C-alpha cells in the first residue's frame, strides 16, 4: 500500500508540473494572439485600397496581363500549403493538411500535375515522411509572419506561373491556409491565387462614401503591371496573418483544455492518494491492535 501511495504522489507531482507548463503556454498564446489580431487589423486599410485600385484597373477597357490570363485546360498547378512550425495547437496543422490532400485529389482527378510549396515544419515533415516531393519550403515564422516573407513567397510563385509549361511553369496556383473566424472557430480553406480573380473585401461601404475615380499614368497596363505583383504578395500576406492568428487561437484552446484536464486528473489522484493513505492508516491500526491483543493473550496464558 505504501508503494502505491508513493506512486500516486509522484504521479500527482508530475501532472502538476505539466499543468504549470500548459498554463504558461496558454497565457503566452493569449498575449500573442492579441498582437496578431492587431497586425491584421492594421493591414486592412492597405488591403482595401489596393483591392479597389486593382479592381478598377482590371475592369478598365481591354487591359490584359499574364496574371489575369485564364489558361484552359490547366495541365499543371502549384499548391502553397500554410501550416504551423510547432505542435501543441490542436488540429490546426492536421486540418490544413487534410484540406490540402482534398485539393490534391481534386486536381489530380482533373488530370493535372501538382507542384507542392510548403510553409511550416509540420507540413514539411508530413510530406517528407511520405517521400512526396516539395518544390520549395519556408519555415520559422508561422505564428509571426512578416510582409517580407509574403513578398518572397509571392515572387517565387509568380515566377513559376510566368514560366512556359514546357519549362516547368504552372497554369494555376492554389493556396491552402486557415481562415480566422473567432477565438473558438478557425476554418481550413483552399483558394485559387493565380490566374488572379480580384475579390472585393467584405467590409460594407460607409454611408456617403464617394467611390474614387482613377486616372492611370503612363497607362492602365503599366500601372497594372506594377500593382498586380503587390496584390498577389498582399493576398499571400493576408493568408499568413490569418493562419498565424488561427494557430495561436488553436494553441490557446488546446492548452486550456490540457490545463483543465490536468486539474481534473490532479483532483482524482488526490482523492486516490487520500484513500490509499486512509487504508494504510487503517492497516497500521489493525496491526497494532492485533499485536496488542496477541501480547495480552500471551500474558494471560502465563
């Protein structure tokens, strides 16, 4: 019984130490997600203005650009999968990988060849473990992405898109990331990045807002040539920001659940330890009483 009691106490100490770690990770994720949401909100005005400008350009007459050219039929597609660098974030990375696999199946069923681009150690490890080729990978910034990371990724994807098919170019580029809906809800989504489909933001127009009238110098085509790469980089940056916030929210939720489970386990182990201690005391009392009775009986026989 003493050995069982000792084991229960050791296990309770181990769970208590684990609880301290998960609680600290929960608090860290909570503080970081506030910063991530603030960065995403600060980037929104630029995103909105850039989207309006590109929309005006794309709808201006017969302006053509390679990034707007829809290639039919598509023979080869690139897929950028945005995952996390670290674990302990619940099903965050696994949901993204699941959505990526569904998109991969859909594209291959259409007869397309798929070229993989990965961000995050979790995605890299998943594909390398299965010996599936990865064209290029980026790691180390999943929860704190910078615009420079998005610009680098966008340049690589645009260069691949502009290459002829015979030289290894692709006809479409898809991005699989996570959309941050709320602290308790994040959704893995797949969207087509190129050929470009300009999407207006979901923000409603302000009452009395005047839609700007654009003039383009030296020409609409020249301005479009400058703005479209910026727009693609901004789209990638938005996905990275949304995914980073989603990773932190998922980690906070997972660590809170782990902390709560640890507390419940501590309470159960405490009850079992108390019961074991009571049983131990009862056994010791029984042994003492039995010994005293035996001595008394022995003295009576003499």
